[in-house]
C-alpha cells in the first residue's frame, strides 16, 4: 500500500485495486484463524503506522497523515452494539463521531503508543518497560474490575519509569540544586496516587479509580519527558556561549584581514599581568566545571560542551591587541563607518541586519523570499544611485532589476508538487532555447555552443512533455529513459569541455564569465526533472545571477579606483590622513565583502526554497523523476531528488565563484553561525515527523552552509576552469 500510494497516488485506480486486495487478504486470514481456532478467543487489531496525503506523501502534521484507521474485533474487544449499553461503572469513552462503524456507532480515538499496553492486556502479559502508552480501557469488553486491574499494571510500569528517570536526573545533575517535576514531586508522589486509586476500587467506585489511574499515567509520561530534558537548559547555555564567542572570533579574523594596519599594532594588547590574571580565572572556571561534571558522571560530550567556551575565550585573549586597537581608533574618531556620513553606515548596518532576519524567516515563510529579493534590489539601487558612472551600463542594470522583479513572483506561487503542468514545461523549453541564443550568439564558439544547447533544450522538452502527457501513469519507452540518463551523465563533462576551450576566464564587467554557457547546458537536464514552474525559476535566477556578477565586478572596479562615488581619490587623500585613509579603504572592502557574501547566503536559500521545500520527502513528487524511472525505487529517486536540489545551488555557486577570493569564505561562516544560533533555539523534540525534522533540518542546513559553500565553489571553479585569485 505504501509503495503504491507513493508511486500512483492514493486515489488512483491501481491503488484502489490494491486496497481491495488487502481487504480480501484480511478477510481470508480472519476466516482461516477462526477455522483453525474455533474457540472464539482470538482478537484482531488492524491499523496503520501512518496515513498519506492526496499527492502520495506522509510525515507532516496534516490530519490525513496522523489519523489512521484502527479496527479491532474478536475476544476482549467491546463490540459496536455494546457501546449503547455501557454499565454505570464503565469509564467515559473517548468517542469520535468523525469515524463511525457501519451501524453509525461512534469510534474511539487512541494514541499510537497506546497500542502497546492494549496488546499486552489482550494477551495478558506484562507491559514492556519502555512503554509510554496508556491502556484505552474503554474499548475492552471485560468487567470493569478487570479493566481497572489491567490499567493499574500499566500505570505502575509508567510510575516505575518515572522514578527511574527522576533518580537518573538527580544522580547525574550538574548544578547542586534539584528542581522536582511540579505536578508529581518526590518519590512518594506516584505511590500515594496509586494508594488512593486502590482505595477507590476497594470501595466499589471503579470509575473514580480508573480516572485517578488515567490521570496518574499521563502525569508519569509528562514527568519522564521533564527529567529526560532536565539538563538541556544548562547545556544549551554553554552551546550558545560557544556560538557567541566563536562568532566574535570569526569577526575579529575578518576585521584583521581587511584592516592590517590595526592588526599590526602588537603593543595595543593587554598588559602581561592582566593577561595572566584572565588566563588563571579561565583555568579555575574550567577546573570547577570538570569537577562538577565528574561528580555527576557526565558523558565525555558534556565536557566538550562546557570546556569549549573557555578555549574560545583564551583565543580571544590572544586577539586583545586588535580589539583594543579598534577601540582606540574609535576614540580618536577614525572613520570606522567606511563612509563620509553616518547615513551610509546606518544603511549598510540595516542592510546586514534586515538581510539576516529575512534569511532566518525565509525558512518558515516563502513570502520572506520575495521580500528578500526586493530588499536586495533596493540595496543595489542605492549603491548604483551613489555611483553615476555605473548607471551607464544600462543593459546590465535593466536585466538586473527586471529579473529581480520576476524572482519576487516565484515564492508567491503555490508550492511545486501534486499537479503536473505540461504547458509550463513547454514554455520552459522555448525559454531555455531563447536563453541559449540570446546569451551565446556573441561568443567566439557560438557556432558550436548555440546549436548544441538549443538541441538539448528541444530534446529535453520533448521528452518531458511526452512523459507527463502521452505516457503519464504508464511505462515509457526504454529509449526515452536512456536518453534522459545520457543527458544527465553528459552535462558536467560538456560544461567542463566548453569552458576549457577558453584561453582564460575573465572577471571583467563585460568579459566572458563562463556562467551563461554553463547554465545553458544545465537548463535542459533540469527541465527533465520539472513538473511545473521550477524550470522558469532557474532560468530567471540565471539571468539575475549573470547581471549580479557583472554589477559586483563594476563595484569592485570602482573600489579599486579609490572612490566610493561621492568624491575622487585625490579628494579622499586630501580629506583623510594616511592612517585614516587606510582604515577607510579597508572598511570599504570589508563592506563589499559582507554585502557579496550575505547575498550569496540569501541566494543559496532562494535556490533551495524558491519553489517550495523540495528537500522534504513529504513534499517530493515522484512525477518529477518519471523521465528517468517509473518504478518506485527509493535510492534512485533520492539521488535524482538530490540532483534536482543541487542544480540551482550549483548555478549560484558558479556565479559566486567569479567573485570569491578563496574557497573558505569567513563571511559566509560568520553569517551561517549567526543563523545557526537562531535555529538552535527553535529545535523541537515533539510533534509530527515534519515538525521535528524541519526544526532539526533548518539547523543542519545553516550549519552545513559553510561546508556546502566550499564544495560548491570548488566544483564551480573546476567546471569554470578557474584558479584561486586575489581581488
């Protein structure tokens, strides 16, 4: 059922036939068991581990995914007709009118974990020690006294687990004090509640006894969760402190790279007595923490969490000279703002703060991606307005702002998935061919590149449209699948071969960058994996990236001239002294580097989330790989999904490779760490698969941004045949 639903969707004819086959199989098994064991002492439980959406996915918190059928019949199970004849001593049922049996009687809602004690009660065995479910006594047909006894066994098991967790938390606590679970404090808490429930049962009030046991069971489950996370706040504080110190350390390294004059002032550091005092205090604190961790028998990983801030603080002590030099430069009123007026500094600072906030919000709201593209375009409009010489390159500026407006529209569209749009695939094919002709006709190798790229686009478009129209839902010819795999296998060698024919890769504002032919070869392959507008999104993103790299190169040329657009280099020399001018120019390059890298981080997120969270298995539509494979294969489809995700990111990486000075970019590391702090505070350990996985996934994504940027830049330079350089 699961495989059929993923591949063909739950409401397809094949899936409905599969459901009928499963139903007939259940009927045959039930009849066989009843015939072999005619004593009518067999109980049957029929359920599912999860549901499924209409588009064939599961894992999020949607109702159709979390609510599954639960059908129970046989010995020990209360029948639907008996629901109307409950004895006064029976507990109040957790009835659900939404799901009813054929006679119209309401069903009951139970938790998935409640199946464990239910099965243990039906076969009369002990509840497993790791159980966290509560017995649903309302669906048992036995006498209320026996049901109360079964529930008591279940609650005693939960109480034992609660006390074990409490003892472990008390014995391994880090801080001297101990905060009890407020709803069930002390060792005697569960015992006293169990005693009161037993007294109620002896008095004949079984309803009260069952209610007390049910309440106690839920409290025990909550208490186990509380003690399981007892030291999380303490360890989280040290992790956040490590992040803060590390961010400061990375910022210092970035400042030293752009302000060598201030970094070279060795005499500006702390005096030797003060340095020794600080080192001694840090060593004493580290020793105290080690003692507390040893007494609490904490694992080695906790030592790493608690001692990392001390090591980072020692590293910052070694950089005290640069920090004090910056402070003294501020006191001497050296223009550390990087601008003549405070307004420019405020605009730059606002650009970075707003950009980081939009990057963080874009993980949960695609609308923020549109706002981010608008924010990026507004900032470059400000930069171009201050530099009249750059406005002379009108075609580049026009392409930049036109593609900016077009990119704003894509995050506002519905998430890709669920429905195939062959018309959009045909439009993408024509647009990709037009892109190849428009961008490559002026190249020296145009007679070779343009026909090759255009032929690829038309072939890929024909295969994609035919796959989702003529052969939709059926096996496609093997020749079409082989052609799709051949295009995918040949795309990267073709990109490398095309760029290797160039004598050199120029980074000038009007020179050849290698981005356009590379994108022209990527578009057909990406089109094979498209089912909606995602191909047009990549095409628009490519146009934007080409214009962005050229504008950034123009800004770098302006910076190399020694002017920010407000005055000439000679005027700047006249206004500033030697030291002040060095700081001024260093901070201009610093501002440019921060701007470029923040844009790179945002564009990576835009390429990742621009058409929806396609990285989630829950939102992945198997129709997007039908050009390559039509039989459900998790590993092959997972590989193709990864390729589809990486192609837009690789396009961004190739654009940034034209501007980046080296593979490891400290500014990207700085921004990713700041975002990591934001998502570390939002990590969840409860909820649906999607809720938990999304919170952890966001944190992992931003933590992996630095490694991903290094890998993308390395792959991009390999494809573009670039070498490391210094701007």
